């Protein structure tokens, strides 16, 4: 549908409503009204029109998809989170009927603006703000930063800490003590060594830097947000040509963004692109050696190696990638849901005992994971609500909003 002003939309709704009154059994007209009102932001009205269309022909996949999309969005607005079973059914329809583009549009509508479904949660570590402050000093022409010492009340994720140290080698961040549970200790190691190892409170990567070809590829892929996880999965197929050493190398040695439009976002929210790009790489791992059966595959092993590693951005990124696999491949859902639940329950042990920046993004993956244990989902909601009593977090005011608007017209369908 072409872009229209608010007045034009109202006129269109009025015209379609009159037409529907004259032809109340015309399901296509009702579906058009569902689409128009959805685009206008009136999800409840869109749901009403979609349900009327489905009542006329409940076997039509387009009508069923419109109902599921509107119901999921209505749940997000009313309760802060929709029913993941509805979104899962919608995704299944879209995958089962790839020649019906409308179904993919419905998936994108359901996911619009939601954390993880379309936007990566921004970093919240204090070291990111320190990075931004020092970067601003150098960009302003005041010279190179030298011998700046700062103090952290707790250990933060190794990804931003190592980027900070690499970019400002003369600066240091001291950490007084490590409260329990110790975030440096990997949860499980049978899938391979963790991405990071520690000497005291200083983390270093266990993998080598990526090749120039890998760096060029991530710059090409990680430009804008995805319309929905299915789009992310499709676009991340570009990472197929990288070997596992390059994939892990990118995660541990992520370069700065090259896209000029990221400059403003990075100034306001330092290191956001690096976190965003890590997620792209983890979704790309899903395409690594696709001929290997999932239970014994290298791609599964790599993602579990990351998921069960020390607390880091890569833990949540790997969890999201596994969640994408669960949407795309229903036969993997039960195992993936159990695996993500295990990692979340371990992360949840830190709530109320020490600062944790991993909990919230991981909890939000739990809430969008198909077939997740309802008890684990309830715990995630409870912990998120308790943590947000002191620090209010509203998805509509997150830094990704400006990014979302910037790339709205560039989303790949």
C-alpha cells in the first residue's frame, strides 16, 4: 500500500467500511480493512476486521495470519508481551507457505519494534559510557587519551571491556571484588573452551582475530535492523562462506562500524553496533556447514559453546540465534527451549545477589522462545518486573527507536 497521510487513511477506512457494509461476505475487503487499521496503529480494530474475515473463510491462510498477527500485537500492547504460541503459529504458516508474501508481512507486523524480534537490546554496561566519553575526547581534537584510570563496582562483560582496552590501551578499569555467583566461570565446557579466559579480572579472547574477508562481510551484513527473525535468518546466510575460526574471531574481535549512519547512534550509545553485529554473526552460525545433522552439527556445538560461556553479550546473542533456529525448524524446539531455560536459570541466580547485565536480555529471549517451560517464562517476567521497579524500561523509549526509524524503509522483506 502506498504511503498515505492520516487524512487519507481515514478516508480509505471510511470507503472500505462502506464497501464492506454493502458486501459483508467479501472476506478480501475485510482483510483490507484489517491491514489499513493495523498500519494506522489500531490493533484492536484490526483484530476485529481480521476475525470477521476469518469467520467467512477460516481455511484461508491469509485470514488466519492476519488474526494471529493482530492478536499477538494486541497482547504486546495490553500485557507488555504477546502470547508466543500465537507468534509461533504465525511463523509456521509463513514457513509452510513461502509463496504467499502476505504471510511474511504479517510476521514483520507482529514483530515490529519488539526487543529481539526486531531490535537488539542496547548495552547497559558502565564501561560503554566510559568508552563513549574517551572517544568523544579524541574525536574533538583534544589528542589521544593517555593514562586514564577508572573504577568499576563490579565486573562487566568481557566484550566491551576488551574493546575498551584495545581502543584505549593507556586507560585502565579497576574492579574491587567479584561477588558470587562468579560471572567469569563458564556454566558448561563440554562444547569447547569459552570464548574468553581471565587473568584475575582481565579477560582476553581465546581465539585469533578474523580475516579481512570476514571483517568486510560483517560490515556488509550488519547495516540495518531486520524486519523479523525470519528475515534475519535469510540475510545471515551470507556468513555461510566463513569458517568457524572467522566466526568466533568476529565475535571476540569485532571492528567498529563503517556505515556512516551508525555514527550518531554510536555517539549516543557507544558500542551498540558491536553488540548488534555479534547477534548477526551468531545467527550466521546457523548456516555453518548446513549439511551436518543438527544434533551432531558444528553450528549447534558453536552456539552451545557460546551460550554456556562466561557472562557476556555473546551468551544472549547465541540464545537468540538458537531461538531463531527453533522458529525455523520445529523439530528442534523442545531441545532448544530446554537449553535456553537451563542457561537462563543459571543467570537468574545472580538476581538480587550482584549486578548482572546479562539477565534482562536473556530473560527477553526466554519470553519469545517457542515451547519454553511456562514456569521459566513466569520467573523471567517476575524478575524483569522486579528489576524494572527501580529502573523503568519502556520499549518505546529505548535507543533503538531512533535506529528503527532510520532503517524503516530499508528493511529487507
